[in-house]
């Protein structure tokens, strides 16, 4: 199962190490004396080549490394540059281009942990860089060539959530020949978009778009749909996830039809999380919510307007003549001004879609009922998207009256006078902060988008969430639809507020990434896994309680001197390489490939024995560096 | 190369094109990535840092550039312009014009000896005209490919480069090539350009070197920029009072750009933040209509900028006049003071120009452009489809958008293109998907 990992050959006896120090176009060299680092590190035994480059990650930098490996017969390489998060992989590939095993490479971070952290102390930062590079060189003395672990994988994906994001991801993947299981908690596919009578910017009904996608889903034999179903258990890893699903509500609950959903086991290679969002629920009294019946939320208003007859909008038997829209309800909240949410934090983010939603609905309402007086209360009008600004222009032309408030001084909703049920009082900053009172028949709260309470799913999938409670991507630009769990991807508003178009793009991007991961019948995993030396293992079992990843350590029986003994064995697919098992082993039988105890000891030696550049720069003088 | 065949041709080697090419290639499609400039990387490679994470832009662009360049399923052709894309009888024909670089790329080793030998300097396009470039040079430090390019407008044909070149790669007689490739699908990621700095005449950008474009400020802020620090162009003075004028080429019917350019608010806030780091004593003012901080983490970024002391003034900037000392006087209507008109003096002004399309759909794709000039998105469910069979688009080719949104959309376009190819291979007729070609905006 593991390709080549058994034959861990020790590399040519004599280490020939190349050290490459990056200036990062000044990001590093403005603080750290990179030339001095390269010069000094030549004194460390085994270092054959030591060079500096402005952008080591650029093509000339990479080519230089690859060429040196061949020319100088280097058998190990160190690059001192930015965080390994950014470029460790880049340089592993460069090292392989040079013909060397990519794991005979060590990445040293002298930017985030060097020049940026110590920009007031260039000498200290330079000394630190030398020590870190020396530690890496020592670590490489014990490096072994490693191979990625190749495991067979299921060419099938699980999509969680049957809203527009899940539907789109499913049809895209299925068209590529990847099998899809689409799981939806509700009895019907479609999600929140079904409730939207008119979408911007197309003016389609939500149902029309959903119907089209549902038709595609149902006509595709590659897609299995499980409605009324939730995820009950998740185990496994990229390419080999085992999923347990079951009915959304406890089976047998009186009067509940679970639509025939059954407990079931699924095997999939990747998971797309498309669980969507919730609307913000205003607290009691927030902008008069639940205090005055004439204060409603945007989803309620959308239904109200869609159902309004030819002679006008009616609410509670009253004809509506004056209507107001309040922006940023539950969004752009400020600590100390707005009460905290359940987790003690305020919703300090923008919900992105509400401004255009307000103006789209306002334009539509004005067109149907030209005598309606419409008022808009905003902080900024954020009609950023394609055709969105058009609604702003049309709303202005249609006579919508705009008021602007400051976020730290939100408008008040009060009982009205002169026959009006409510009124809004605010300082209007489209003028000079003049206090204005606007009598209304109805106030619509443009409620923001909030993360769903996904606690169970978060625990099952072990996914990180951000301060905004939405699921967190690995990196917004480098890996925008991937999570930190390999093989689990994000689609749509489970990740952040977004419009329907943006949701569709995100769903397709997640499907694309899943299609890349499942392009072949096998997947490749990093080799940084625990390894048990069967000769040293005495079967004491101390490591088992330390392992937090079910199935990563397994018991295996072997014959030893005529007796059957139980030893520990690692399942490399499930082991995450956390190392918790290593220190409890009394015989040092367990080690982490690529991060062995020997290597850690060598790093300490390297740190302490590092040659320092000259007399005036010593560790002592750097410790006297000013604090500021 | 004539008659070469690919699964997909991706037009435009900016971040959207690179991402689309990578996603397609990872799904085993053979991809041709075509870039008009001499290097891939697009606008993103020239930026200093990116909002809202303040990642160094080079640092997150170069790995993607490098990954695309070395991918076994991707061929990269630079200095190559797409003249026309034809979609007919189930085949996409892409007509290309390969511009002469006057260097044989198969011989050039990127050693830069020609560049050092060249006696001619001209304003460096990569540095937005702020630094100097030799008439023959590798376009910029982390350009990909690392090949020299000769600029015939400035070359004096002295032959110094020919003598200096160790591999005899310089070719004064190189000529333009025209070629046509066939592909199953095309992804257009042609990006945007900024409208002219001088477009709004009342801002007088033509009369002052200290009215600069945001891309120039990006170069001034980049650690490896033209001066290594922030100096104003007219006299090299360190600016002490900088103004950012938002919507200086967008949301303005009078110049034909009624739409929002979407990323200007955020990059201006970012630039102000970076300036406050580089010039701690400088006064920084952002004149705005609305602050559109709508993306993930953007609002928090905006609030941080306010807390740092950057001034946000809701105002219309009526005019900008050069005054003594190379400074600038802004006539502003202060909205929060009841529309009072004030004169504000600054020593450097950055105009947030509007983003407009590069690609001309009616000429190059035989399909009308949308009202805003960008490619159309006629299908509300397949948003990256251009309305032409087998031709998809992503990023700013479909209207301005930031890097994150562009990268996500590039993944989506790759998916649609790959799906199109799969359906076609299965004998389906993907062109017959529901026809929704009506103009989506009602009139």
C-alpha cells in the first residue's frame, strides 16, 4: 500500500548541503543581512553551496537550485525565506527538478519569524536567522528520502446540502463522471433560494432556477439524492471517507414523516459542504422588532410583496402607504453599541447582499405601486456587483428617499403619531447630521446572513470556523474553496455571505477542486506519518490511549520466538502525524517520518553550535536589544 | 505549431487565467495558456500587498505562475495576442498573432548580459513609468518566462546586446507570426485596464506628475519598487499629506462608466494602511461616496483603518488644481457638513480610476458585448458561459472583481469548460442547453 516507504535507504554518507537565502525583494533583506547569513553558514559542516537571491521562489531562483544540485552534486537543500505555508511545496518541486528526493529539503522561515517579527533589531534578527538555518542544516544530516503515500480512492463525492450551491456542485461533478451523493436535511431540495420570489439581477423566480437544477440532478444517473437525511458519522481521509447517514428526525417520532430516509453507509473520496446560511434573527426590540407588528424582516417582505394584489400592499389588514427599509440589521455591528450575539461576539462583517436586495425590492415595489412612499436608511450603499448599481440609479429615479446614519448612532424606531403606527428617528448624514423623524406604515429590516448552527457537522468533519462563525477556507487567495481538512471543500454561503451568482461560482469552483482531487483512482498523501519499528516494539500498548485519531494506530499480531505478540501498527491514511504517540514509547519504537527524535536533537545542536558572524554581534548583544 | 490541438485555450495569463489553466490541467486536459505580455502574472504580480490579509502579492502569485509554467499539461505562449475566436461546427479556432520579441527564446538563458550592455533607458512599463528599463531586458525580476525582450520603439540598433549575448539569441530580423490553433473549449480571462488618468479633465492629471494612478502607488509601496521607498514623482519629496479620490473613473454616467469598479475602496484603504506604515507622520485622507467593504474580512479591515487614524471624508471632489510647490488643491463638497464647499491641499493625489474591458467581444468573438462593455453572462445558472458555444470566461473579463472572487470564478469557468468537453465526448449536445439569451435586465 505504501509505495517505497519500506526501503528507506540512507543517503550517501557525506552530506553535501546547499543553503539558499532569499531577500524576498527587501521583505527580508531590509532587516536581515542576508549576505552575512549566507557567508556565515558556510562554516557549518556539510554546507557546500550558500547563495542569496532576490526572489528565490521566482523561476531564476528555482532554476539556480535545480542546477546547483546537478552541478555540485548536492544531496540536501535548505531554503531560508518566508513561511513554509507559502513556499515549502514550491521548493520541494524545485528540488525534485534538480533530481533529488523532495523530502531531502528543509524550509526555514526567516521572514514571518525573522525580519517581520524583529524589524527593530536587524542584528538580532540576523543572528536568529543564522541559528535557524544552522538548525535546519543539522536536521538534514539525519534526513531520509521519503515517498508520498499513494492510496486507492473512491471516485465519488458527498455533497452536504441540497440548496442551490449543493445542486450546482452535484450536476457539475456528475457531468465529469464523478458519482455524487447529495444529502439534504429537508424533505425537499432547493434550500433558501426557493423562498425568493424575484432574484437580482435576472428577475427570475428562485423556483425557476432551482427547478432547472433539480431536473438536471434527477435526470442524472450519477447522482443519488437522499432527502430528509443528515450526516451521522464521518471517518477516513481524502479518497477514502466512510460516511454514515440517517433520517433527519428521530425515526418513529410521532407524526413525523421522514420520507423513507434510512440509516446508510457511504464510501466517498471527497466532501463538499454546501450547508448555506441562516438569516439574522433580530433581538426583541431591536429596531422595534416584535415590539411593533409593523416591523418585519426582508424575507417576510419578499413574500408580502410577491403576494400583494393589484390595489396595494396590505399588512395586518392595513393598507401600506409609507414603507421604510433599514440596512445593516445584524451586520456591521460595533462592539459596545450593539449587544453581543450568543457567543459573546458582535457580527462585525458586512452581509454583502442586503443593499442590492433592498434596492431591488424597492424598485420593484415602486414600479408596482407608484404611489408608495419608500424610504431607505443606510450607512453606505454597497451595490458593487454587475448590474447592481443600476438598481441604485433606478431607485433614485423612482423617487426613493435616502437617509444615511452612522453605525455608532443607529436610528431609533418609535411609536408613531398622527395615525402612523411607527416612526424612525435618526441623524441624517446626507445633510449635516440634522435630526429627522420619518413616519411609516411598515419598516422592513434588511437582516444579514449568519452562519448556521452547524455544531454537529463541525465536530464530525473537524472543520475550522472563523470569528464570523462561517466555515474557514485555508487561504482566501491560494486555496479559496478548500478547508484545512484534505478533501473537504466549501461551496456557497456556508463560507461567507454571497449572492446567488457568487454561490454558483463557488459551487463550481469546489466541484472543480473535487474533480482535480478525484481525477484518478488513487490519491497521494504526505509521508509525515508515524512509523513503528516492529523490532523495537514490545507491545506495551502505551501509545494507544494517546492517539486521538480513531483507527490511526491498530493492533497487529506477529509471531515472535514461537509466541504471538500484539504490536502497534500505523494506518498511514488516518495518521495525521501529530506525534502524540512518540514520547510515550519506552523503547523509542515509534518515530515520525521526516520529524524523527534524532532530527529534533540535531536541531538543538545546530541552534547552539551555530557560528555567529563577528564579535560585535553576539547573542548577548542581541538580548540587550531595545524593546518598544 | 500551425494546426496544433488543445483541449482548452485559456486567453490571458493573469491570476484568473493561471487558476483556470491549473484547474483544467489537474483534470488531465491539455491546455494552452496565451498571454499578450512577455510574462504571465497579469496585474497581480505587480501589486505590493493584497487586501485584507496584507499578504505580499509576489509571494502568492509566483507559486501559481510557476506551477502553471511547469505543469506537464500546460503550454504557455507569451507575447501572443488573440485576434479572433471562432466557434463553429463544434470546434473552436483561435487565431493568434505572435509578436516578435527579437530574441530566440529557445536560446535565451535569461542571463541579462544584454540588458546590462544596452545603452538605452526608457520609462519602465512594469514600474508604471516610474523607474527605468533598458531597451532589451527581462521584463521584471520574477517574470516568467525569464527571457529577454527587445523593445523596438527604443532600440537604436547599436548591436551591444548582440555582442554581449553568450548564446547568440538576439534576432533583429524576427517577424510577427500568425497562427491558428484548434481547441475543444476556450476560457477568456482577458482582465481589465484602468481608464485614462486624464479622463476627468477637471482633475487635471495631465498638468501634475503628483496626481498618480493606484497602480503607480502599488509600485511605490512594493518593497522592490522603483525607488525602494515612497517618493512623489515631481520632485522626489517624501509626501506628507496624501489624498485618495474614490470613484474617479467609475459610478459616473458622464464618462460612460456608470458601474462600480468594485475593488477600489478596498485597495485604497489598503494603500492608505501601507502608507501609514511607510510614512508614520503623513496625513492620509480618503474621499468617498460609499465605502464598499463587502467581502470576507473587508469590513473589519475598513474599521481597523479608521482606528489607525486614516481620515474618511464623504465628499464629492469637484476639481483638482496644481498649486505652488507642486502641491494640489482639491475643491470638495463635504456631504456631512451640508454640502459646504472647501479647498483642501495635498501633496500627492491618487485617483481610483475605473476598470474597463480589454477584450472586444463584437470584434474578436462575433458576439455583442453586454451594456457595460464586458462579456455577457446570458445563463443565470452557468454564469461563466459567454453565450457562444464552448466559450467561457472568468475574472474581470466578466466585469471588475477582486482577486478572491476572480480566483473562485476561474475555478468555476474551468469546471464549465471541463464539463462541456465531457458532455461533448459523451456524444451529448452541450450547446443545446436551455437558451436564455434574453437581456437579463428589464427595461
